[in-house]
């Protein structure tokens, strides 16, 4: 007996407005996922484990696992949505945009005694250290700093703000990745072959 396989729907741009509150923004994002993928995300297991660092307890770390049974079609959907998420919403900022944003931010808090050449090198360090974040998260972090602080930020402080800005979208990406990885592990590493059979 053969099983009919329906092709996946054409990809459509994921809805995203960085000006929205993170929880609402993420809710609208997930609502745009295919229904079968939303079911898998809702059926997953969420655990909270303590996280310890150099200074002791640092809070709880979430660990999400997909349900034991996930169809090849659902895995293909997860891969497709993950690719869309990484290529658009979570895509790293263009270096020119990032450099411009960093130079603008630092100009609000001029450093005394730095030559223009050194200031340029400092800005390039910032570009390297913030380069993994999307432009909208960097813009959000810079805006938050300008409006709440009176001193020049450190790279570590800006990284923390960037991570906070895109935390919910990154968590969603991690969950989609877990669905794909769990399928690959259960199929002896052949999960991607199943995904590629879909148009």
C-alpha cells in the first residue's frame, strides 16, 4: 500500500516586527508556522535545570526536547522554517550597518585620549564581537543603552543586550534545530535525505 505524500506549501516570509514586545512578536511568528509543526512544538518536553558558573548559581536553563514520534514531513517543515528564520530574522547584520551603528553609539559617549585610528580599531573589535547578531537586535540594544545609561558601554554589556533582544527567536531556532537533529539521530544520520525528498 502506497502512502500519498503532499508537497509542502510554498514558503512565505515569516511575520516579524522588531518594534513589538518580544512575547507578542514570538507568538505571531509561531502562529505563522504550519499547523503540524506547531503541534510538535506544543507537544515537546520543557525542563528547567540549574545553571552554575564561576560565581555559583546563575539561574535556570531551559532544555526542550521534541516528542518521540515526529514524521518526516514535520521534520521537513522544521528544516524549512528554521532555514527561513536563520536567513531572515536571525541573519547576522551586514558589516557596514553594524559598523555604522557602533560608531554612532560610541560617538554619544566619546572616549578621551583616543586617536581616530584607535577609535576605528575599537569599532572594528565591536563589529567582530557583535557580528553574530541580527541588525534589529543591535539597533534595539543601542537604543536601550542610549536611553538608559550615561557612560560608554563595554562590548560585553552590548552583547548581553543583543542576546536579550533576540532571545525568544533564538530559542525558537534551537527548538526547530532539535526537531531536525533528533530525526537525524534516530535515522542514523539519514534525516536530511528524507528532508530533501520534499520539493
